[in-house]
C-alpha cells in the first residue's frame, strides 16, 4: 500500500513504551510503512509528535 499514513492520537501525561509498540503493531497489521504518534497533552505540540516506521521507507 503506497501513500498511506497511520495517525494515532493520544492525550496522556506521558507516552509510554507500550504506546509506541501499539502503533508499530497497527502498522504491521495494516501493512502501512509510516505512522505518527501524536500526544496533545504537552506544552509544545512538536514535543508530542513521534514518527514510527515499519521496515524501510523504500
């Protein structure tokens, strides 16, 4: 599947390891290469954005 992006939205005090693992699992199951984990419970939104990659982006 090309050109798809998975976005997981959260509003939690701290992003835990399990949140990252959940996004990677969603990416693998959906066969999507790129995802974003976004936490809205931060002062600066750029501090709450995490890019996740399933395999290589080739």
